[in-house]
C-alpha cells in the first residue's frame, strides 16, 4: 500500500536536510486540501539545504530523474499519480549514487494498493 504524494509532502535527498521543491502540475484533485502530485514531478526540481558541502564535493541542488513511484494504475488528467515510494537521483556527489526519497507523503488518507 502506498500513499499518494501531495504538495505538502516532504521529499529529501539522502543527506536528510536537502528538501526537494514540489510543484503541482494540476489543480483539480486535492487530498487534505492540497493538490496531488502527478507526472514526472519532481524531475528537475530544486533541492535546498543539502549539507553535503566540502572541497571537491557538490551538494544536491537538483533532482535528475524519477526511478520509481509513478502509478501504473491511477492517472489524473492523463498523468500518473506520484506515490510515496518515489525515488530518483540527485546531482550531488558521488554522482549517480545520491538519491531523493519521500520522508512523508503530506497526507495519510488516500492510498494505492499494488
């Protein structure tokens, strides 16, 4: 069972302090008063507050891709709903290894059962 991700969700890089900026691409389905996140979100989004800073080390500043977390069953406006099992890579170092994940989906009412 996976919760749907809402705009109030908390998505962070593996360094735990870097928070991904979510954007709602649709505004007609809400859970707990907040839009449901759909489509390729959060690909290409800013990450703020990543503490992974040092000489030769790049902090996470952007999401790169979506590896999992899009519904294969539920769509809104023809776009897949994003679930709480969302994960993908960031642009931080070590490159190609640092992921972002959902810490909290922003709501605990609507789920999808695999």
